[in-house]
């Protein structure tokens, strides 16, 4: 999944220790809970357990407060709006009324909405879009998706992008790019470090006030795309899960994403009529990555046997409190979002543990079970260390379950915790046996598989791999299939390549999928209605995703 989503998820999985909130933080929501409620004053309250924020609203920096809290999506707009939980659906026009791909996805032409304008009243033109893409081309630090821009031009009032290679797999990333005003950004000396403390976008909201605890946005009266029912957005940064959960339970926060092991008791039961949650998934997953450059984990039979005994149902219930969507298919592709992509041989397949089958596979591969201890073909006992950051409770519980599962095969494991920073360095450098980690996500399963299996990302142990393939998985057939998928000129070729990737993933088991990556949220219908639901899945409900803007524009007062 993207680093942006991963930051969100890991923040809510931190240890829950009650810490008193600063007075300014608690006061921020007081007005929303008096008299007729938040909707009576047009206020929507949001919160996250990320701690005090630094005043930075640069939309291209995933470490900014705008990214962490999610308010950048209310200020800056994309060319088109995609739906991550329905990845095969066509995107909705936004700043662009139309876009056309040509030359096997090496050229795209955008037709802009003539009504669009900036919050300061100036028109949004093709020159702004051209400037934005050239900005990303010139500054890799702002180009978080690594799009290989080549030509950027304006032709007959339309914006034309050209590329040296097919951008089929990057379509959604390109059309979702934030557009920024040229007349402001061209005066910035170093946009890579610019905090952008008075952001001007084309979206329906502008920044009113910022404090480390609370950020307030107000509606722009002249928003080009219509009027908004929500007149004010208040984002509160709580210190931990406990404080954010309490705020949700008491109604001080109406929209958030907080990991709650006992969500029914802590949240739903406090107001069964209005307190709701929905945690759908896209096409990203969590899983146990193996370091395939270390023995005996370079043996695919061992990895596959371990995958065959992992109890995903137990992980779903015990580690993830049923909040994260369950993985039920051995390809790792989350369902139902990935249903259209499944190869025929894996349709209907399941991940039910098969201990007997795993033991048979190991025996055939030369592993021997002696005195309850599994020994590799060289006669050495199979042992390993699981690593993940301390406090990431969902992951640590998941590792404990996997440890018990593989003990049935005679494999002894121990769990080691680290600081998140140290763990991140070790994962990038290949200094681990196995670790629970996430994958990228995209419009197709390509992003997930490419993140795990692409030989083009392969680095030797000790050299940092920032873009993926942390497990040092080397398989020429997988690398070739990924390249073929990305550059295919027709759908049958792409389908064939994707089916090949599924087969390699299942049989070689470079990682064990344990859960679909959730893009969900808790919310309240007491003051606002119109939220996305399983019955009306027009957007993923998480407020740190691009479609959060679409949700806010869809909300209306409940009374």
C-alpha cells in the first residue's frame, strides 16, 4: 500500500496509554457539542491518534500535517476521483471533464473543466496543470508515486502528458495528482521543503486556524463546484488510541480511523443508533514477508508449507478484532475487490489450514521431523525470529498466532520487538528472518505483486531497498511477468501475465498474506448522513484517502 495509507494505519495500531489532552485540544470541539449539535452549526469533527502536529500543509509531502490528518484532500483537488474499493470502475471527472489515453498508455490528454478556479478567485487553467506536472518532474521528492514524466505540454487548451513507457499501471496515480496554483508555487524557492502554511487550492475548504492539537478548515463561499453543507471541518490530533476512542464514544469526534480491539463495547454500544463503522479493503494486503536471501528461507517448499498452516481466521478475529478484512484466497488478492482478477484455478480456493498437506510437502522436499523438531535437508533445525515494532499490537498478536501455527510443523520461532525506526532500517536492509509488513495497493493486483516480487527492485542484503522487494525475492519469471503486464498492448496479454504472477505467489510463497489492508473508518450519523456503506460503496470511508472530499460533499445534516 502507499506510504500515506501505511502511516495512517500504523498510527492507530500504537499502544493505548491514557494521556491527558492539552486544554486547547479539548476546547476545540466544545462548540460542536452544544445546543443543536454539530450539524446545527455546520461543523464536522474529525480526529486521529497521531499526537501534536507541525504546521505544514504541503500536499505533496506525506509527512505533512495535511497528509497525516487528511485535510489536504479538502484544499487540493485531483483531475479525477477514483474508488479504491471498486478499482475496475471508471473514475469520476473532477478538475478534468475528460481524459484520453493513446499509444498504449504512453500519452494522455486532459480536457479541463472551464468552471474550475482557485480559492483566491483566480481561474484554474491548463497552465496550472502543466506547471504542476513539471514541478513533480523536476522535484522527485514531491513525486511520491515515482511517475516517469517525459513530455508536459499545453495544446489547444488541453494538457498533454507523454511517457517513454506504458503507464497502464499508473493511470489512477496520474489522474489523482493534486493540482496546485502556478501563480503561488512558482514563487517558492524550494518546494520540497516549503511548509505552505497558508495553502490555496481549488477545493471547497481553506485553512482557518492551525495549532499542534487542532486544525480548522472553513468552507470557501465561492467554491466552483457547488455549495457545501458542511461549513467547518475540525481535525483534532489526539495523543493515543485511548483518547481518540473516548472522543468517538462521547461524540466529540464524528469521523476517525482508530484500531479498537473491543469496538462494539467501546464505540458501537455507546450509541447503537448512530455509531457506525465500515472497514472495506482495496487491493493491498498485510503479510509475513520472508527474507528469501537467508537459509533455509530460500527454500520455497518451507515457505509454502508455513503458508499452508497459518490460521488467517484466528488472525482476523484475535489480532485484528475483525476490523481488517479477512484474506480467504491463497493468491492474497482481497475479495470482493479483486474478484475480476482471479485466475480460474484459484477461483473458489481457500486458505483453510492444511497441516497434513504441509508436512507431506516438507517431507518430499527433504525436510525431516525428528523429536518434534523440523530439520532442513542439511540436518539443521529450522528456527527463525519474527520482528516488528513494539506497540503494534495487531502485528504482535498476529506473530504470536503464526508462531503457534508453525510449531505444528516442528518450527521454533521467537518474537523480537524493536523501535519503529530501527525496524524500518532493518527491513529495508534485509536484516530480518521474517516480518509482518504491508504491500502497495493500486487499481489492479499488479501493485501488490510488484511490491513483493519485482526483481527490478532487488538489492543485496545490506543495501537499502526503499521501494519494495524487502524479502530479496529473485524469480526471473515473476519479474518478466510484471514487466509484461505493465507494457502489454492488450487485455489478454495482461490477464495471462497476472495469472502467472498468482501462480508464482502461491507456489513460491515469498510472503504469507494475513489480512487485506483496510481503508475503513468509524463515524456517527447523529449529525450527518450520507456516509458510504456496504450497501452504497461510493467511496472508501477513511478520511485520509483522496475520496474523503467526495464523502464530505455528499454529507447532509441529519435533521
